[in-house]
C-alpha cells in the first residue's frame, strides 16, 4: 500500500450484459485520480480496484458508474444482498463468533422478471409507441403519423442518448449507444422516422435479450451457493439444536438426517450411509460413507443418519472454494480475449471512419444523392459496434467454467482453458493420483528383534504422518494391537522417508535408496527388496542408527479408471507419462498395467526437471496431489490438482479435479477444447455477419433495421451459442462403475512418490 488512505475496495455492479458493458465500467473509473488495478468481472458483477481515498472518495466511484447507467452498491451492503449472487460479502463473519444469526440474515429475493427491469420496460414502452405510430398511419393523415413515429423514436432514444453522452464525457465516444444515437437521429433528419423508430425498438429488444442470456449464465453459477443448506442440526450437550450453517466452527458435531443436505465439509464420526455427491462433483452414483470418510457441503445424505465433525469453516468449504475459484477465474483473461479487445479498439473507429467516407465521398466525387449515402453510412455505424465480437470469448469462457464446476472440473480462468486445449503431453504423479493413495502392508520381514518391535518402531516414526505409506504402517500396527514407540525429534527426509529419535537411538523409515546411502543395504537385503519390488510392491527399510532392523512391503493398487484415462488421452492424441519417486521395479509394474510410460526414483526437484524438459518441446499438463508435487504443478503449462489433494497443491495448480477419478483428466481437456471450438464459432458468427452486412449495406441492399439486427442479432446468437456449453458433459462417455470406497487423505511426508 502506498499510504494509509490506499486500500482495495469492492462493489457489486448491476446491469452489465456483455464484455462491452464491463469495458464501459472500467473506463469510467480508471481515469479517476487515485484509482489503480481496476478489475471488472462481468458474470460475478464485481468491480474491484485499489483506491487512494485522499484523491477520490468511494462515493465518487459510485457516482461515475451510476452516471453511465449501471447500478452499484458496496459489496456486502443491504442494497447488494437481496439480489442474490454468488459473491460472499467480505464483511460477513462466517463460521465463528459474530456470525449473522439465522433470523437476522437478509432474505434473498430472486432477480426480477424481464418485464420488471428497466430494459424490459423500455422494450414494452418503445414497442407500444411503435405500434401506436403504425396504428396512427391507418387512421390519421401522413403528416400526423410522421410525427407519431418521430415521437416514438425520441422517447425510446432519450435513455440511450443520455448514456451515450455520459460515456463520451469520460472519454468513451465510440459506444453502441453513441452509434445508435447518431444513426436514429440521422434517420430522422433525412426523413426516415419509421426506420428510426423500428431501429430503436430492435435495439431495445437486443439489449433485453443480452440481459436475459447473461442472467442465465449468472444463475448457473449462483445455483452453487444454494447447494449448502441455511441451517444445520448441531449437537450440544447430547441435544441437537438448529443453527445457521454459516456459524458452524471446526470441531463441532452436526447430525445429517436421510434426505438432508450436508451443511459443511466434514468427517463422518458415526453412521454408514450412501451420499449423493452429484450436486457438487457431478458423480451420478452415491458414494458409501463410513466413519472416517470425508463429506462435502451440499451433498445429499440418502440412507441413514450420519454424525459429522466439521473440518472446514463455511468460508473454506468445497462450495465456497469452487465459487471463489470461478470468481477469480473471470479475472484471468485468455490471450484470445485480450487480442479481441485490442482488435475491437481499432475496429470500431475504423468502421466509423468508413461510414464517414461513405456519407461524403459518393455525393462529392460521383454526384450521388446525399440522403441515400447518408442513410447507408448510418447503417454502417450500427454494423460497426463490436459487442458481439467482444463478448464472443468471455461468454464461452464463463459457460465453460460453469459447466466444469458442475462436473467437478475447476479451471482458474480463460488462460488456463486455452492452455489446456493445446496440451500434447500429460504427466501423472503416481501415489494418490494414478493409484488410490491407500496402500496396505503386505509383508513384514524382520532382520533383528521381532515383528511387533519392528512395527512399533516404524509406527513411532510415522505416527501423525499424513503420507499414505506412513498411515498404512500406523494402520497395520493398530490392527495388530501394537502401540507406536514414543518418539521425539521427528522430521521428514524429502523424497526418502522420515526419521525420529526413539529410546536414544535414531530410527529411520525410508526407501532402499536411503538405506544404500547410509551403507545399510547388504546384498542379501537388496535381493529381498528386488523380489518384493518385482511384485509391484513398495519397500521401506527400518534402520536403527543406520543398521537395518527389517523391511516392510506395501502395495498401492491403481485406480479402477486409470488405464481407461490413459487410453482416452491416447485417443485424443495426447501422450502420457508417470513421474514417481518410487523404485523402478514397482513403477514399471504399475506402468505396464496402465499402458503408460514412466520415470522412477525422482526426487521433487527431479520431477520439476522432468517437467521442464517436456515443456521445452511440448505443451504439458501435470496431475498431482501432494505438497511435493506443487513445484512440478507450477512448472507445467497447466498444473492440475486432484480434489482430495493438499491445500498447497490446490492453491499452486491452475485447475483442480474434485473427484478422485483419473478419467476427469481427459474430460477436462475435452471441455477446454470444446470451449475453444465454441470461441472460434462465436468469432466466425460475429465477424461473418458483420462482413456480410457491411457489403450489402454499402451496395444499398440492406438498411437500418437489418443493420441493427446484424449487431444485436449477432450478440444474441453468440451468447446463445456460448450457453450451449452449459449443457456440455465432458465425462459422460467414460463413466465407470468405480468400487465404493472411503476417501483418502494425501499428505506431506512423501517417501516414494
């Protein structure tokens, strides 16, 4: 911050229907002194900027936006809340003391019907006036009906002209409102009031349709926030009472009855039931939830009572995270969108210049009629508006983001979608990505002492670890009734294992590579390790003061859909490779079963190097789930985190998969490619229609009312085409009946990869 008066401020702006509207809001405020970092999000109706209140007050920002015809209110204010929307107010205290009580929370009201909006009333009013003018022609003299059309034009044009001049005052003269004002006024001057009135009416209809289309796209995103119930049944002193779901705190216990939506992200404490996660992840088959399983806010309990411990506050639950990612994604503009914006800034003045030449050159140089060529020039002005072109990219991107969110596929903006569509290689982490991440102990071979002592030592070192191998070892000890040995000074050995001090000795649980580095891997022990690894098992060796005490073998089975995902990627023309820190034999056994190339025994920095080598020659997507994958995710062109992965991986990644389904990876690429195909269609529609009518207008084939259809009609067509993406199902064709299982927790203490 520059000084104490500078802060980031945020407002909700209503009335924006296309990219041009967002550009108008941006232009109105970014010229004010003390304003920086202006970000206008169309679908989330958000204006965010950095403001030095010593130079410009928030009230002046609001006045500037209202001056060009848009509604504005501070985010979180009472004026903003009733409209609904998916932005969570910053001033709402969620999940703790001070939370808004349920009975005092403002009631959300639905958006008004189209005929209740200002644009709807303009359509109805201008339509009625136009109908009255046409009726007057039938019963009144031509001179009187002429003035009826003039009046209809002027009344419909006044609000448009007011916005046009307001935007011209803030340095934006080339707007559709200004072109409409000039075209309609010019038509009146040259004696074409009927066409002028019709053009004003069609413009109002086009604006209304744009608003309705944009509203549908917004509502598809707003629906996400409605998945979380307003109230929850909280257990307090062996009793239950109903509280606001947003007031739940981490650690509290809630009851979820059959048929109820889960009010929070949490962990099942007791009860066994099927839970329908389709509202959140798009997964059609209910998942079996048992004690220890994770549940999402917004999912539906279908069978029996569950007691759930809250693990995340309302502001951090799955739905809130999806909404936040979609909101942030709108600000990450695709390269194509930035190019279109630059092109439109040149395109519109160029067409205006062409219209001026059409109006002047033929009459002066070739003796053409002034009325005829001015009429054609006015039609050209309407064709010159780039609204359809400007909205062609963001409309498709927003629809794709919404469709992805409903199917458990999150992408952080248009730039990510464009990059994902160009992917040629996909690199997978192994543990927790291609495999379940829930290995189990298969063999315990003791070199010194007995099996119970060996497991006690290993469990003591791994106690509290969130890494799948560590959890599996602790689980095996618990199953055998063995208590972990008391350990101190526990620490991770990145990519190799973990160590701790137990009874004065340094105990290590790590990979054979670690044992070799410490001189503890004898030829006999090496042979035992190789035999187990050939069977596709991961082997860890327990060392006491660098002396091998025994080894523990574990196996992590591939996900049921992993091979299918690799096959689908191949069908898309995409090569796949598995990057793992596991040993070569285990990696080879897993990779052979999946039909995928592999690179093994990689440290975290080796994974980054492998990704960098790939990105030098190809467009690479990296899929991972652990903290150790975060650098590789960042190094790839597109980093994708599995939804059950760590928060670090999710924050680092460009995209996320909420379901633990590998087939969602090709689904995400299919969605990105569909979005880019939709964008190309939209650009072709926008430019194609304008090119056709540009030629026909110059040659006098089409007139003013056709010209306005070329503009508003193209905008509506582009928006409707983009909305088709809302119904795109990227993973329908490859749904697999994956076995029901408990969700996994992946972690930080990567031993093998």
